[in-house]
């Protein structure tokens, strides 16, 4: 959350349905928002209250950007650092990476974060990069995922279907 022109009082993100904030005082799990309340609104309200009360500070936006993860040159780890290493998660990650490979996506920041957490991916057909959910990319009921890769396009659904064997 940016205040003023270039001061950040915290970052909010979702992890397995919970909302967490990262501030000058560390990470805090806010849990799930009440029904009907968007998690982003709950997290923003929490950050604003903590800042006004003087319990958290602000840092320059340039510092936050400098600390942001950068794409790795080469393969990412199998699992996201928050994912426990166990047989179920390893199997899920192997399935997810095989799916990324066959549908021409590439993980560029972290390993598998679980099906319902954002995973920063890169499209191998164009220069698009951004967050996707594995659960949205794996297809349903034996069908391939949507050929519409992201809002705004890629190379077009017809070309995607032609280039990926799963659509034949």
C-alpha cells in the first residue's frame, strides 16, 4: 500500500485463502476476511489503521522495488519456499511443471505454490509475464485449459490450439 508519492506502509497478499501483510514490523496473518468483504479491502484497512496508530512505519517505494524478486536465469526450485516438502506437494509440483511444459508456460520466480495461489509465469509464445493460478491452467474433466491464455491476447486462440498438441 503506497501512501503519499513514494512511501510504502506494507504489502498484502493471499496465501491459501488467508490474507497476509508484510510491514516494517514483519509478516502478520490477518486470516480470512468476513463474508462479503474483499481481502484486499480488509488488508488495506488494517495497514491504514496500523500506520495511523504509529505501530508500523513507511519505507521508500524504491527500496521495496529493489527488494522485489527478479526472474531467475535457469530453472526455479520445485516448490515455493512456503510449501512444505512432502510427497503430496512434490507430486503436485511435478504434475504442474509437466503441465506448464506441455502448454508452453515457464515459472520464473518460484517453484510450485499450490493450485490456488498466484504463480508468476512467463508465456513462451510472447513476452507476457504475470500471475496465474495453476488451478486455472490445468484444464477440467480431461479437457485442456482455455486457449485464451490471458486477457489481451497472446498469439490468438487459433494459433495456440495449432501449436499445442493437447488441443488436437
